[in-house]
C-alpha cells in the first residue's frame, strides 16, 4: 500500500474522490454562476484595497483549491509582508509548499507558525502529518502529544497517531487510536476507511461494517466502495463484490480499477468472456497503458475464440512491458491453434 498524505488516506493511494454535478434550476441561474468567478471577485477587491492581507489569504486558498500553488504562493508572500505575525498565514503557506512537494519549506513555514503561536493546534497537527510523511515517527508522536495536551478531544490527533502505529507494526494500538478518532467524530470518513482496511487485512467481517459506515458518511466518495468490493472479492462474496464495484463506477465513472475488477469477475467467476472484454475495454479507455487490462482482455478474446483480437492485445501488452511473461505465454498458445 502506498503512503498517501494523511488527508486522503485510503488504499492504493489511490483513489480520487468522485465529483457530483450541481443542479442548475434555470438558464438565468446558470448564467449567474458562470459569470461569478470568486478569484475575479477577490481580484477586484484587492485592486481597490491592496493593504488587506485577508483578501490575499482568501484568494490564495482559492488557488490551492484549484491546484495552482504557485499563484497561491505569490498571494501568501504578499499577505505575510502585510501581516508577518499571523500564524495562520504560515499554515496556508505550508499547504502551498506541500502541494508542490517542497517539504523542507513546508516544515519551515509550520515551525514559524508554531513559534508565533505555540498553542495553534492546526500547526501542531500539520507538523505531525508532515513528519508522518517523512516516516519520522518520533517527531510524529511528539507533535501528536503536544496537540493532545492542548485538547484531549482531538480526533485528528488520534488518527495520525493510529496511522503511525500501523506503519510501525503495532496494529492493536493503531486500531484503538483510530477507533477513538471515529468515536470522537462519527463523520470521520478517513477513520472509518482506515479501520476497514485494518480489519480487511485480517479477513475480519468488521471490515464490511466500517466500509459501509464510510459510505454512509459520504456516499459521493469512491474509496470505500472500492475497498468494500475488494474485501468481498477476497472473501469470495462475489455477488456483493459486483454490487460494490457497480456502485463505484456510478459514483466515479473514471475509476478504472472498478471496471477492471468487474471484468476480472466476469472472466474468472462467471466465464462471460464477452462481458469481461467490454469491461476491460472501459478500463483501457481510461488508461491506454493499463497493462493488466490489455492482457486480460486478450485472454477474454482467446477464451471466446477471437484469436485475432487476442493476439493484438497480447502484443499491445508486450509493447507496454517487453518480455511480459503472461503475454508471451498467450502468444505461444495462439501459435498452436
């Protein structure tokens, strides 16, 4: 499992959240929404008053939401020139540096925020997060303790400590801490997902409960559907796996692994080779370099007796990964037909 940043902790680093369309009730409302750009509105305010640090901070946050950290950095530097003693500015500066992968700069900004305001819990928790990313568990625990010393009702602190404990192999303590986080905040999606992952690793039926809890918390996010489907598949509950993956690709039609896993089930469990090939095609359409999807679509074609298309897909798999053993074996089989 990859080590994702703490805010999106899920399996396979994966997994990008699904988007929901907003309902627009009439053309006039749609026009108003299109014409109102928050960045432009803030830019107009800044043009009228370039001495207001809060305006630069607000626009910087919008830039970060749009994944434009360089633009955000410009605004944050201007805000800090105007208000150099505001710890919150340095916390957002750290977010910008994290977004572009400059972790030393991120740490420096958070250290400045902590120096200005040692009781700033947000700064302490972000320090713990960054040290977790760096796998400096001693520093992670130290900052979690500082945060908990300020406030014992602190679900994120327990979650961070639980994740660190998980990475260092203390699964039982990890479960206790992450469960504490969920008990304190019953809408803590990441905590429910992570507990599901921990129980799923043991093939424990509690995994289903936690993944379903995460879905109830936010049915628009894709991670829990995927992980629930994987749990069902790993425990040979195939019909339930199909249901979970089918809901997944509705929530996020860009989730290639959902189509791939449905294709695999149709190939291996149902032996519906035509349907399997169609599902693998969906996955390939989303990722032209999806090696396993090319191979398994080829295998579906082979089992269906469509040897020309099978050969094409095996050759495509070998273009992606030369000397790919599965594809070589497939081509050798085709040569014998």
